[in-house]
C-alpha cells in the first residue's frame, strides 16, 4: 500500500538530500488533510522525485522527522529491530568489559531513531520519548528493546519541554518487562553508584560525562576540589579515587546530596572527613565566597541554561558569571574544569564566555583539554545539533 506523499517547496530539498533528519513546516508544500499526525509518509522534491521517508506531526515546527533515505526500506517491525540492534551493537563493543554498566543505549537522531533516547542502568532500561511518532509506537519499541538486549524491564521517564511542542504531556511508567527497583546499583569505570530511576534528574544519571569525569580526575591528585552543581557526586567519587585530599560538593537538591553521600560510602570514602556537602544555589555560594575561599581544582557542571534561542544571550551571561566567580577562588596553577550542556550554545560562544570571565578577573588561562560527550552519545555527521556537551580544562597562569 502506497504511503502518503508530500512534496517539498522549491529549493528546500538540499538538507534532505544531505541526510539531515529534520524538515521544518515552512519547507513543505500542502499536506493531505486525511493523513494523521504520527503517520509514516514519503517525501519528494518539487518535481515529485522520491527523497526520504519519515513520520509526520503538524503540531511541531519540525513537522517531519526522517527515518530512512532508502526507498525500498519499509518502516515496519524489522526496521525498528534493525535500528535498535545497530545501536545496541555499538554499546556492546564500548562496554564489553562490564566495568561500566550505566550508559546511553540509543541516542535519538544520532542513532537514526529520532525522538527515542534510551539509557541503560544495569538490568533496567529508561526510555525518553520526545516525539509523537515514537510515542505512538513506544510500547512496541520497548518490547523490541527487551528482545535485542538482556535487560529485564523498560521504564519511561518522558518529562521534556520538547513534548509540549509535539502536542504531548509528560509520561512515565513501566512500558515492558519487570518493574525495576526505584534505586539501582551501577558501575562506572569500576566505581560504584546508586541511580534513582524514579526521581533522579533526566533518566537518573549523567552518563555523557563519564569519560570527562576520569579526565578531570587526573588533575585532582593531592588537591582540594570544589564540585559545583554536584548532583549525586560522580565527579567527587572520581576525584577521591584519584587521591584528592578533600572535595566540596554544592547542589540545590537535598536528595541529590544524600545520594552523593551514599555513593561516597559505596566506594570506601568517608563523607565526614573527605568531603563537605553544601545545600545551596551555586551562583550565590560562589559569589559569597569570592576572595575568601580557595580550591586547587574547581569543576563547574551546570544544568542547561538555554532551552531555546531566545535564552542564549542570558545563558552566556550565566556562564560568564559562574566562571568569573570560580576564577576568584583559584590560585595560580589552579585547574578549572568547566562545562556547558546547552546545545544552542556553540563551542566558540562558550569558550568566549570563559575567556571573557578570565579577562575580567585579570587571569590568564592555559587550555589543557577540550572535552565533549562520551562515545555512547555519538553525533551523526549529518546532524551536528547532536553535539551539545562541551567543556574546557584550563590552568590559571
């Protein structure tokens, strides 16, 4: 049975031909009224030549999300199984030694599965559904995930702003298999953590920072460390494992700090002597400490500051402010590890905010490392928007 066919307007076919997975509403000619949102449709150029296939949602400015550029590839059960298997195979290669049991299993557009994000925590999978096209198929996708992995259950944690643009509300609950425990144990590079699957931020843990935690830890031997926006203390555990003398965690969530304390005990560290957990707003605490406290290493891993383009300038001011406050607390030779997970903020914009903060404090910085998200968060070459995490390790001169 032929699929509905929608043409692009004149001159709007180039991104599709290049493999970009998004088609915006202004690029499409008339869409037949009878075609329901969420349906699989074919896309053609203005002359009617077939280009690609994807799913439709008129509610979204991104009206079509493309799934395949092969005309003979039907979007059926076998299609979804092949795509999931391909994503799983990469992670099996990355984590074959089982020293790490928490990682991103499916990375949406960058795994050619737009709208679908899946994180693995030991035997449990946590799914985030960002689009109507996936939402209509999520139960079947959860069943397929259990078929292509040895996981025991798939839990949904879909509470993202993007769902509002898709005409969807928040959703959570068990999709397939056995319900996991609320808090599950995982390993990261052999270190131990407990992840709150029900109440934790995002899907419970920030696996995109895995490799960066280890890289930052190399600078922490024998050092006093400040871990700002600490969440459940993963950077702190890695720093202490690298023989940091003391770590101060700051976070606005009491629950996160309590779980951070558990994670420290799990790895043989004493929160009473080796760490300090401070509940508070990082901006306020660092501002109050200016010129009165000093650390050898400061880690800044804030949440996303820019949810849309209108917020980018404000986000850049926020990055400058928080880095300026941190630089006041570092002596010459001190290390600043600073991050942005705002995808709308470019690497250059973020770096300029950090360098502007350094200039305002009269400090000169030496860039030691540029950082990005871990390999289980791949970036499709045709989808540069998939690279959202950027970071710098700098030394104060």
